[in-house]
C-alpha cells in the first residue's frame, strides 16, 4: 500500500480629435474592436493609437442576437480598411443572466466515484445518473465503469429530449480513461458531451461536477452567440481573429470557447474590472462600481491589480472551478423598482422594466434623477408622476422624495461595497499576481462606470469619505476594457516519480519521465506547455507574463521508505491588459480632458 505524506510547497506567487459618425479613420494604424453584449444594450467600440475612435450602443434582443451584433459592427467598421483591424474581443452577460434567472435548458449528467463518497450529494439536475466505476487518487483503476448502466442512462436522457451532457469521474484529473470511455459510448446520442477533466484540472469533485454541468447548460446560448457573431462578421466580409473575455479578465480564442462555454460566465463583471484598471492608481486600493439598470457590479483593485476568487466562480448557489476575478453584484440599479411599505422606502432588488421616464411601469432611481434635474433625454413629466406617488406615501414633497430615493440608493450601494470588502478581508486575499497573506484591504477611492456614473459619483462624494472618480467614457468602458484585455490561460501538471509519468489532463498531455525528475523540471515542463497553449489560443509572445501559482509536492511511502514523489504544479499567463494599452489609455484620458466624444 502506498501512503502519501504531505510535504507541501505553496507558492501562490502568486484621439484627442472629435470623430463624427461617418468620419473615415486614419488608415495608418492598427485598431481593435471591443464588443460587450449586455442584457439591455450591446456596446461596440473601436480603439487604436488615437484612443477611442468610435463607439455605439444598440439594443440587445437575445432572440435576435445577429441583429444587435451586426448593427454594432456595421457602424463601427464603416469606411474602414478592415486590414487595419487586428482583432476583436467580446464579452457577454448572456450566460450569467441565464444562470441567475434560472433560464437554463435541461441537461444530463453521468457521474462515477467509487467507495467513500456519494455523488448523489452533489446532484445538479433532474437527469443525473450515478454509475459504477472508480479510479483511486493516483489514477489506478479499481472498478471498471458499468457500460450497461451508462447505455441505460443515455437512453433515458435521449428519450427525455436531452441534447447536452456532462460526464465526471472523481479522480479523472489523474486518469481520464473512464470519462473518455463513457463519452465514446454516449456521444452518438447527443449534440455535445463535456468531460470533467477537460473543463478543469483542479481538485474538488463537487465543484468539478458543477463546472461540467454549467458548461453543458450554457452551451446552446453561447453557441447562438458564437453563430450570431460569426454570421455578422461573414456578412461584413471581416476575417479577423476573434476572442472572448473570460471571468478571470483574460481572453481566449473564440473558436476554443465553444468547448469551454462556462468561461463566458461572469465575463460581464470582468469587463467592468478590465475597463477600470487602466485608470486606477498603482499605489491605492480602489473599489470599482459598475452601475447598470438592474444591478451594480463591484470589485476591488489593490494597487491597480484585481482581486481573484481563489476557488472559482460561485453563482446562484453553484460553486464551480471556473477561475474568476472576485466580483459582487447587488440588486440596485437605475431601473430598480421603488416602493413604500409601512411608511418605509424600499429600492429593488426587483426590476419591472425601464424608468417611467422611458415608458416603464414603476418609479425608479432614474426617475428620481429626472425630478432632481440630473437626467435628460426622457419624459420628465412621467418621471414626476411616478415619484409624486411615492412622495404622497411618505408625506413629503416630490423633490424631497426624489432626493431620499437617490440618497438611499447610493448609501445602500456603498453599504454593499463595504460588505464586499469585509467578506474579502475575512479570508486570505488573492490577486491575479500573488497571495497577500494577512493583508487587510482598506480602499480609499471609488472608480465608477456605467450609464449614470457621473450622477452617482457626485452623490457618492457627498455621502462618503471616499475619493471618487468616473472612468472616461464611462458608459462604454466595459467594451474598452474588453478590447484591451490580453489572452490568458492556465496549465496544471501532475508528475508521479514512482510511475515515471507526467500528465496534464486538460491539455490531453502525457509523457514518460526519467529518474531524478524534480519540482524544477516540472516547472519547466509546465511553463513550456503553458506558452505553447497561450500562443495556440492567440496570445502575443510579448504578453506572456507567466507565474507559478501553485506548487505542491507529496512524498510517497511504502514499507516505511520513500519510493517517489507526487508533484502538482499550476502555472498561468497573468491576466492584464495588452502591451500597448498605456499609449491607448493615455489618449483616452486626453480625449476625456478635452471633452472629445467619438461617436
């Protein structure tokens, strides 16, 4: 019997000119398209050496994504030599919203584990089947999968109309043979099968089950998004590399994302962070607030570096292994419903539609802004009518009711931000660069973006001690951050010096080892795999900033003597902005100071 004795090494290292709608763009520069598909609007920008060249907002209709995407691309590329556009980067809240609103299609799961743990404890859906079959912690087969049970489960799922399935084995990251065999049996019956070892090389059987489940669940929506973008580009005759923004603030090749659709979950909040870091000080701790219609998304920057969710995305009670920036959403936004109950004012978290100033059914904080004279381009009379009804219930004037609504909205957002900081401080703090053991975050600045950012920023200054700044081009800042994000990826390598074998299951990599293999050798091998993967997925060689984020080493003992080591090492291309971002950001700041507003 082989016993693993822990000997752990943990190394968590951790432009300035105005451009009108039909102005031709200077053809002597390289430009990037950033496209952010939100639940209400799709924002599209064109950035280049002159800063923000063009921008447009179009309504998002999830049932007709092609129209929104094509409309945005049609405007943003008008009169432009397409050869001057290097690539496009996309972010989307579509998959996130579908999960939060519980609008996911029915999918199936087949799970194996063996003795010691019951997969039923981690059930994710109705069509969830446990079948016999097991590997031990070292990847040695101890029980073959029950192929008859697999076939029966697949038949039942197919008869129920299931098209997408996840397959997960407990120790598949050590040996994925069972997952692969199950896929071989069932794949003729389904459109897409997701394997646990492919979607994450991290430990945690329960989280890997959830990760495979969510990848299968969001696949059809992400595929429709993918096809809408591709059709739009083909219609425009645009043949350029396309990337998608991931939850960790990095990008991946769009074609690759079809096999990892879960990576698009929380790419919207990641876009908020990436849209702000170019404007954050490198010697301050900052809270980022992206104020939308339904929610306000929040994050923290430590000296310009985002905080990381170390274990993975947690969304709508789903705990996953999908790497992500630490973000927090609160149900408070410009379109949150305002009501009075028992003499007390309540704002959100529900949203019944747009503000009454835009023909919505219920009063909102946006209507309060119209009454206070801070918002325009809407029907002020309708806004006043809605706020007047609230004023009567409170026994105050319409103007006083509007002031109370707006102040309370701002204070509740700030209270939620403080709660987020307290939550982060209650655990070890991780950034995309390193772990900050024992560090306590004490933000002094707010960076605000989103449609009503300037109006909220003014009030945040009045009701708090924070220094408050508005991100330039605040209403399309997410799309700008999306455009400037660089390609990132991770590799997890396992090495067994007793079996003389190294593997990286996510990369479908396995290699025999020579005696004397060390942690240093593992680091070199993992980094080489990482760089090849990053370049394959579209990274620029100049943006390959790599880190070792985890290095673990376990002694294997038999009969009271050490016979070898189990080594696990994780390496990453660090999330961040592309190499030329500083010049582009400088131009965007200059545009903002000069009052230039490309359109």
